[in-house]
């Protein structure tokens, strides 16, 4: 069996990547948007926040951007935002490679953990648990609009572990 994840290159995003990142994000979040949508206030707040965020991308075999995530330092942690993997490239290690790369960045900056928020009703907390995150707390996700009330799960992963296989 070929290890496809080794053909994935993780690098800092550039401004030239923006159209591909936009396409990837639309595809990756399409099924989530059937469950919930961020409120207008949340979208406005995110737009202001985007200036302070850094981004990495996962590049596949033909130089296609197949995954991305934004992050920022919130000492003593590195916080992930908007992890997205193209639907045709899921379950081959793209998310794991992105998360492991950010854990390495956190270690280099002497940060103890990496963190994120996930919406419980999407099933994503279970995905992040497989990547080594643990749930710390839950609260109503009043920033999003859905058919039912949404729950936000704050999760952390120890940055000192290299990978959670």
C-alpha cells in the first residue's frame, strides 16, 4: 500500500493561493452549511479577525491545494481556525499532516498546546478526537444559525506529541 500522505507538502499560503483556497473552502464547507451557517455578526467578526491570522496549505501531487487551515498564537496555545480538506482528498492524512505541522510550529514557539472550536452537531469533534484533541468544555454556539440549537466544543491537543496515529 502506498503512503499517500508522504506526497502531501505543507507550506505557508501565499496571496497567489487565494483563488484555490476559496474554491477549496466552498467545497469543503458545503455539507456543513446544510447543518448550520455563521450569523452575519460572526461573519463580520471573522473578517476583522482574518487580518491577524496566518495560513498554511496542503499541496497534493499535481500542485493542487487539497487542504488549508488558519491559525494564530493565543499564548500559551496556537489556535486553529477553519480546517478544510477537499472532499475528494479526505481520509488520506491531509488533516493529520496540517494539524501535526501546527503542533510542530507550537513546539518551536514553546507553546504547550494547539486548540480549536468545533460544532458538535456536525460530528467534527469525533474527527478531531482521532487527531489527538480532547474536549475541554461545551457551550451554546450562539454565533451560528441552524435548524436546531448548536453546541460549540472547545478542544485542545498537547503540542509535545508529534503525531496521534
